[in-house]
C-alpha cells in the first residue's frame, strides 16, 4: 500500500472522519437524474419536513455549507450591528470562527462569560447583561449556548431553563451552536424538542459534518419571525447551494435511518471506553467530566511527542491546556486499545528517564 493511503491514526477531530454509509447511500440516490436547483427539489423539501417531525414543531429550515456560516448568519439574523452576543469564553464562535459572527452582523460584539466546565454560569451571564445600559455600550441581545460544549460537557435541561429565565427576563434571544447536538441528545436521552424550543431556544445550528456527513449544516428557526428574509442573507453570503439536494439528501439519510443518533452514540461510547481505559491502565483522570465524545487530559510533553512520533494526531491548542482526544462515528475500539498501548509505553519510558 502506498504510504499516502495508509489510514490516519487520529483522535484529533470528528471532522477527520469520512462519510457514513447512510449519508453516502442517499447522496448516490439523489444523483440519479436531474432535479430543480436552489432547494426547489424534493430532497430538500423532504428533509425540511423530516426535521419538523423530529423536532415536533413547524420550524423554518435552511441549509448551509459549514458551521461557521450557520452560526454567523443566524446570529446576524438575531442582532443589529449595535447589539452584543453573550457566549462562553471557550465558545467556538469566539475561539475558532475568525470573527465570522462579527463580520456577518456588521459588528455585533461578543461578550465573553466565564463558567465551569465550558458552560455558561447564569450569574455571570446576568452580570454581563446588567453591567451597563447606556448608549455607549453594545446592547446585549443574544445568549449563545454551545451544545455539547467545546470541553465535551453537556447542558442539562435545568441548565437550559436557568438561561431561558434570564433571556425572558431581559428580552434576549437564545441561539444554540449544535455542531455536536446529536452527541448531547445521546447523552441526555431527551427529545430534540425538549432540548431546544421547549427549553427556550430560538434558533439551532445543527451539525451534520461531525455526525457523518461530508458537508452541510442545518439551521432551524423555531421562532419563525426571526427567519424573515434569511434566504436572502444566505444567498448574499454565498451559502445558497445551487445543487442543494446534495446537502439535503445525506441529511435525509441520517434522519430516516436513525443514523444521526446511532453515530452520536457510538462516538460517545468510544469516548467513554477511552476514558475507562485511561483510568485503568495509566491512572489518568480527565480534566473535565466526559459527557459527550471527547476526553481532555494532561500529559507530559515527552509523552505527547512520543505519541506524535508514532503517528497519532490530536489537538493540544484548544485553549484550556492539555490534550483533547476526540472520538467519531467511525472510531474503532481497536484504535482506542492501540492508543492506550502506545501511551502506556511512552509513560513508562518517561518515568524511567526521570528516575535516571
């Protein structure tokens, strides 16, 4: 086998994973014959209706190419340029979207809140809301929630209700970055409706790429009035796919077969297995509670270097220190076992070197 075609040994990201069979099958089926362009096809309509069934409400549904566009455009629909968005200091819209939300909204400011384990702390959110009310300060308009969080934790229904109470009290909208929403659903074992509009969420950016698709995110407006002219916003931003059926059809494959939840459960299960093996074999404890499909842990630099020399890929620049190990819909148990084996050897060598 050509070396360039050898499998990547990775726990870096669920973005590294390929297309799951269900998404691939529906994509191939959508490629049979011609279909109307710009979303006026049966695939796009069927997928939107399936989302309405899944979420048990008549929401407005849009499709874009990626998560940055989904978050940026939906937040721009909720804000004027003089408004602000309250989010956690580790939120993806703050750390990894290159100012996209500010750009799309012509300047809406992100106000960063602290909170344990990557989750917004209601008193901290309220402090930001009430800190100033004068005309010289960007007016708070949106609370943005990342579900599951960038640290692999999950907002419970009680967590969401606490934030909804603040939003209602101060007249703010609620946005959810759901790049890994399916993983949160699998963890909480609650319905998508309970975790979104029934908990006060006005708009959800739902991740498909990390859930087994090649490309494509869905934006669901539960408050339909907020979606006014949103189609024009997508077009202007270059997010209206001419062959929209090739984004919608893989989504339909995930939804109709139930793969969206199976994929998330597998990723979560592999992360749970990884956490268990880390504790059993190496005595390592995660930096944060493992509640979705990632495990954060601190490792000595020589161990990190030894694993990288073995070809393992993972992230060390998430912004909270340590190493992030991310599992995907197609992570095999054998990969976890091999990583643990290499990690244990690297730890043993590092400890022996320290005693010399």
